[in-house]
DNA sequence: TAGTTGGTAATCATTAATGATAATCGAAAA
DNA sequence: TTTTCGATTATCATTAATGATTACCAACTA
C-alpha cells in the first residue's frame, strides 16, 4: 500500500537523521561525503523519497555503520 | 568511488535468490506475492537494478524475514 | 550592519527503477 | 510429439530517484 511506503520513507529518514545527529555531523557534510547536495539530503531525511540500496549503502559507509544498522527494527 | 554500485546490485540479487531458493519458492510466486512481474524479479536477482528500500521491504516481508536479513554482511 | 552556518523547500533536468508485455529457452514430463 | 514449468531476455512506457540550482529562513557573531 502507498501508506506503507510513505511510512517506510519517513522511518528511514528519521533513522538517518538520528544517526547523523548523534555524530554531530551537519547535513551538508554527510551529503558531501556521500557525493550529493545538501538539499537532497534534507529531502531524504524528510521522508520524501524512497532511497535506493546504493544510496543507503553510501550513507551507512559515511556514518561508519554497517548497512543493516540503518534498517534494523525499521517499521 | 569507494564502493561499486554494480557489485552491490549483484550481491543483493544473489542474496535474494539464495533466500528464495532455500524456501523452494519459484521466482514467479515470490514476484506475485510482492506484486511485480516475474520478469522483473529475474532482472533484480540478476543484479541489473539497484532496488529501492520499498522493493527490498516487500521482498523481506514475503520471505518472512526482517529487512536487515537481506543486507547483513552484504559486501 | 553584514556575513556565516545549518537547514528547508521549490523547481527542473536527467537517470534509472519499476510496470508491463512478449518471446524464448531447457528440462521434465505426458 | 506437445505441454508445462521455471527462468531469462528484450523492449517500451511510466514513474520516481537523483542531480543540481536557487532562494529562503533562523540563529548566531564579528
């Protein structure tokens, strides 16, 4: 269902934001490390997109986390 | 680039195929359960696409696995 | 005041994921 | 032989993720 998809997007966005803020990394710094624009990072954290595996992998790598840490207990 | 997108795609495709075959589920059955075509499941398992989080979530759900099981120790 | 920092939002172009259909193949029956 | 099953590949259309730019905001702060 569309609602499930949206909730999933919101959940992953919040998870990424939480992990980023725990490390005191600005959006723009993480974005730059992942090689995308800060505006796109904001969009992702706001749950407005359904990120691809590769996007998630880049974020995990730059947060020094295994990929599964991004999705454990996510919804 | 630190990681290779194509290798990531191949790895997730192989992982999904492995988990599906362990359960003796045909591609077309899993595809139907996830609500996409068998041809698209073949494409995904062949590592020809970079699946979205939502696509992975549907597959995990229909394999009766937590999402993280799809990505643990993946590359 | 002006300038910086961290973040948000709108928009547009490009790329790629996905939806969908059809053709094909090998193997195993029947 | 023909049929069925599981899978693969190709193709095309549609949708959405991503790339990129711009403008804006609030809170500092020199």
